[in-house]
């Protein structure tokens, strides 16, 4: 019997490209015999510490970003819709409260991490919802039936 290929997928829910990769890996997890391990992480921290800049901060890349993500999302079959205020979503709100929730899920309820992650991305890039807002996070957890988590 063949051993599954282990894939550790590190992601920040602010990255639309990570969402496309996430959905692709989840879709092909069984056919490709992957042992997929989801690892939420803060991309902003990585960018800062490495001295790298997000694609949206590079004028050449920024001009193509929305069109490229839209095209790629159609290929992958993901319902991407650009947020109304990308700078506010990424640079002001960030993702820390949501990443903390995802990390708690990873530790306490790992079997629920995939769906919670998916719904977080749908909240940002399909419904333009501030998923860092405490009430919106609670609403997301209630919607998914995770009432036992709501004590924050």
C-alpha cells in the first residue's frame, strides 16, 4: 500500500491566491492521495520579517492583481469577488483575530478546520464581510454549528 504524500499548507486568509491553492488541494486531496495538513499563519508577519512586499504594494503587480485573481478563480471554480476596499481589508483590519480562531480550531477541532477556513474566505472574498469583527466571527461559528466555541 502506497504512503500518502504529506502536504503542509501554510496560509493566511487574506491571500486570495492562498484560497485558490486551498480549494485545489482540498478538491484533489483524495485523487492525489494527499495527507493535507492545514496551517493558518500570519503572512503579514512573514512579509515584514523577510523585508518582502505583498503583491498589492508593487505597482506593476497591483495593476494586474484583481484581473489575475478573477481569471484564476474562474478556472478553479471559486466564487471570488474583489472586496470594496482592499487596502482597508488587508492593511487595517488584517487577519489576526480570524487566524487566532482558525488556530484554536486547528488545535481543538482539527476536523472542522477545512470548512471554517473555507467559510472565512467566502466571507472576505465573496460577501465582503469583515471577518475580523468579533460579532461576525461569532455569526460564522453559529452558522457552522460550532456553538460550543462561542464564549469569547
